[in-house]
């Protein structure tokens, strides 16, 4: 699995993800800080999915905020436990993981597209 931004993401995904991300970026940034501050993980991951998935805890219910994507809070170690990131891929993931104060690590899960994407938090 490629941990960089995928060109396929442009187009139909990026628009809806960016739109939802803009709405919830403050919430995600705060959740990311809490995950790191509480020593749960140095590698928070936010799962964007159109339906409920067993990957972390539901952070934002799309229906309540009129969004297209449900957002789940998760982290690297959970992804390893669940076999999404293989034990042989941990180091590569950690090396490509972008500064969590500046970028949000999303795991986009859809029928046609599943990948990690890094989206910069908006500047204040």
C-alpha cells in the first residue's frame, strides 16, 4: 500500500473529502493532539468512510453534521493489530508520516478507493 498522496484521489474524492475536512478540521486537530498527549499513539489516523466501519471510534457522525463521510478516530497501532498496516510496513509508515501538528492523516475507505491521504490543517 502506498502511503503518499495518490493522484487517483484528485477529482471525485478530494472535493468531498476537502469539503468535509474543512468543516471538522478543528475537531480532528484537537482529537489528534489528545491522542498524542495521552500517549495513546504518536500516529493518529482519521478514517473517512461512508458507512460504519470497525476501525477506531466514531468521532463524527456524517448524518448529524450533514457531511458525506463518517469520521473515526484511530491510530497506527490499531491499524497494525487489524492487519491494515503489516508489521513489515510500520517503519515505512512512520517515515512517511507527516508532522501531525500541520497535517491530518486520513485513511479514506470507499468501494473504489482505499488509501492514506495527508491533508494540511487550515492556517489560522
